[in-house]
């Protein structure tokens, strides 16, 4: 009887410890809002000018009022802007 209980205890411990590993790996890296890089329907949240208030609702690709969350420090490398702007991003051909 003790062997069965020990087996369940070991299995439970292994199972419980495996749930802790993905939580550590799932920690989010710092991000920043990058305007003018989101394709139509791929924005992260509300538009800067208040046209809509939900993710995935942008109608125009690379709109300067729409942002996408990107890894911190990568926005300008993607030809985006850290601040909203009027019009479509002229730096991105799409």
C-alpha cells in the first residue's frame, strides 16, 4: 500500500513542477507601442484618434493612428513611430 501512495506522490510532484516551468517561460518581455506598422486588422488595441476601441479593427494598413505592440527598442528599426501621426506610414511599402 505504501508503494502505491509513494508512486502517486512522486507523480503528483512531477506533474506539479512541470506546471511551474511554462509560467516562467511565459513572462512577457517589455514592449512598446509602435505606430504605423500594423497591417489592416492586425492592430493591438484602440486607435489613437478614437475611431475604434478594439484590437484587430483597423481598416487601413500602416495607419499612423494604429499601433502594434512590439519588443522594446525595435519600433524605429521597423520604420515605425513611437508617437501617433496622421496618414499612412510613407516609410513602408505595402
